[in-house]
């Protein structure tokens, strides 16, 4: 179940931490300023027992559907079932919430139409939102690298949906940080958008600068991206010099493949082998 919480902002504290067993919630400082105020990002951290440092998975959340329900923006996305999978394998897991999402400060501004009624299908409006997400992820990663319980020598970036494409793009921009990148059903906008190739395919190509193996996991009958579209994105990524393996799964019948991440039994062995090679 996704964790939904609202934190009280504490003044004059550089970073706020709330401990609950192996779960930590921090409000990480950033260099961002909006309306004259410093911006902090919420990061939910799950960790194994002990002081570490631990190999670390940075997991990026997706969108809010169509972007037309502001109430959803403030829901923190930190699936504990996913954290459990990795912490039991000795990994620290961090779920950064980008600006305007969860309890992070700032405006949620990831590619909306000019009237902010919903996400835009037009590249000139949509792509700056991806660039903004890259900036937010970079701020979160820079904070995590300062923590004594994070092993900066063994870090993986991963994400679901928009978080999946963000992870591949970010790894390509900063190939020196991570040992691997995992993309669960990634894409920035749905295939129904007429500029989908300009947005999704060209963005995945930006990740080709990451020269280590990546992992791409997709489900059949995805309500946002057909398997043909996702395979084309992967082939374009590889043609541009990227490395990786693509895996397609059926959730059974006509079940929505975009829910793949919840069907852990389908992908856990592949992910186990992948992170085992990295660690």
C-alpha cells in the first residue's frame, strides 16, 4: 500500500528525520528557491538493520494519471512492499518525492498544458517537465550521497512509469553515479498523444550515455504504452549506444500491464539476478 502522510515543516532545522523502525522520512535541503523560499524535498528511506553503509536503490515515482486532480499531487508515494523486497536483500531504498509531490515543497510542474488543467501532449510543454524532474532527482541524489548509511560505490536508480523513463534519462546524464538502472513500464506521456515519439523515444535516447547494463520491464496490455511502442523505445536506446535487456510479461488475460510492479512474482528473479551482478 502506498504511504500517504503529511509532515509538519520544522523551522531552523537543516534536515528533519522521523524514525519508525527501519523507516526514515527526511526533508532534504536543495538549492531551489521558489517565491523567495528555500525548497526541501521529502525522501522516504527504508534501510536494513545496522549502520551501513548499504548498497542503495533510489526509486522514482510516476505521474498522477492525467495530471487533472491536484489532490493526488500531495500523496507521498513510497510502496513499502517494494522497500521490503530490497531491504531484505541488504539494500537501502530511498523514495524521493519531486517538487510539489507528497510533502515536498514547491510547485508540481512536470509538463502541464498552459492552463494547468492536465498534462500536455505537446513536446514544448511536456519536455521541460522531464528536465525539471531530472533536477529534482539530482538534488535528492546529492543529499543521499552525504549520508553515512549510503554506499556511493553501489547505487542503482529505478522507477515506475514516469519514474522509469526519468531513471534512464538521469543515468545517461550522470553515468558516473550509478551501477545500474531499472525501468518499470517507463514513459513520459501516453501513446495516445500525437507527439509521443518526440517525447518518449527521444527522451530514452538521452539515456544512451549510460554504458552499463540497464533493465527494462514491461507488461502486455499496458493502458498507456503498447508493447510495440516500448520495444521501439528500447531499440532506439540501443541504437544510440545504450546497453540493456528488455523483458515483456503477461499479467494474465487482459489485465493492465501498467500494474506490473505489483506483480512481484513475475519479475523478482530477473531483478535478483541483475542486482546480484551489481552488488
